[in-house]
């Protein structure tokens, strides 16, 4: 598989301070772009976008040395948006979350129109349900924004989108916590409020830290990861508490719901392992530039995790409607 070198580029009018422009070969090749080994894939390339190797991109875009080629860089906003329709190493990252956004949007519309009325959902249910799905959609959009605009010629703009991408993950986690805490502690108003308030405070604190540009520095990498794990792992505290006050593992609801919680943590851990380890491209440097890289797996697992948790929230919501609380203060 050839890497780096490419010919038959389309006409380049993007700002490229480091790379000289290559002449156009011929009119015939202008609709084709040679991408590493994926030669002559017929890709409709909007004029003005070219791809770079890892060594050619600015330092702030160098995140993953195992992705050796297919980078967009030095683009103004207009061409960043246009690049949605070209094949680059961000194409799968962008479209996976565009489709993720559409999935949660249409699931929301469908469930609001048919599933929620069927289980006799109250206004409160609609609000909680909407908050969850809205957070997932926002998370998807922040991610799309970052992967679309990270190649912006201004480092500041690129960094801002990156900050928003991080903040989007917090919003997504909030979307998991709100329905989770609300319906597990459905019959215990005190603890429901305690956990909702603490979760909200924690997520808000992390959210504001994340939108701060210093948060994104390389020195903070370990700390960022630790904060992310703490925010996600915090959910185990209300889970264990809930198991205890619901009657332990002999409870039918605990037996039904705990595997769903563990399933979510399993998917989240798997996603994080891919994200951190940069596997599999670490073992196949340059061969997974366009398809099959760890960040793409992380994106897909994120969509899967949110969908899994959404289904779990729907399960416990309908359980709460079929089995009303016995005592509003004592039973969880
Ligand atoms: Zn991403």
C-alpha cells in the first residue's frame, strides 16, 4: 500500500503555507483523487480541497501518528463544510455522528408519537425523555462540528471546536444520568434530588473546565482522562446505593436493570480502551487511514452506548408505569 505520495490532485486554492501547489495533471483526472492505496476511487471532490500526510499538517492537528495520510488542513470555514463530501481520514468520523444524530432525532420523534402515549407517559416523562435524547443529539452535533472544522486554518478555531467536542461528551454523559437517576430513584424523592443535583453540579463543573482552552493542553492529557473516568464512574455510587435500598439482588427490578447498567459500562470501557490505545492502527500504521481506525470505533461505540442506555431508560420508565410506587418515601 503506497502512502504519502499522490498525484492527480484537484485544483488547489486552499491556503497552504508549507506545501507548494502541484500542477493539475489533466482534465480527465480532476474527478479522481488518489488516496494512499485506494487509488482511483471515483470521489467527487469540490475544488480547493487537498489532502496532506501526517508530516505536512500543522502541529496542533498531529494527534495520531499511526494515521499517516488523508488529512485535510489549512482550510477556511467554507471549505471545511465542503469537505463533508470528500473522502478524507475524517469522513467516517463525521458521518458516523451525523447518522448518530439522525438516529436519536428520529427515535425521539417516533417514540414521542407512539411509544410514550402507549405507556401512559406523563408530562414529566416527556421532559425527562426529551432531556436524555436532546443531550445525545447535542453530543453528536458537537462531535460532527469538531471533526468538520478541526482542519480550519486558524488554530484558535480548531481548538475551540475541540473544546466543544469534549464538552459534548459531558453533555452526552448528562443525557445518560438524568433518565437513569430519575427512574431508578423514582419512588425515593430525597435521593433522586440528591443525585440529580450532584450529577448536574459535577457535569457543569467539568463542562466549564472543558471549554477552557488550557484544558486541552498536552500536559493535561492524563488529567482529562482521569476526569472523564471519574464523571462516568461516579454513576456506580448511585447504582450500588439503589441496589441496596431496592432489596438487593432478590429484587426483580434489580435483576432486570443491573445487567443493563453493566452493559453500558462495558460498552463505555471498550470505547475508552480503543480511544486511548489507538488500536488497531497502532499495529497497521498507514493502513487504516480511512477505514477501521480506533477513533471510528470509539464513535460507533458511543452511538451504541447511548442507544443502549436510551432503550434501558425506556424499559425502566415503562416499568415504573406498570408497577407504581408503594410508598413515596421508603421504597425505591
Ligand atoms: Zn471524535
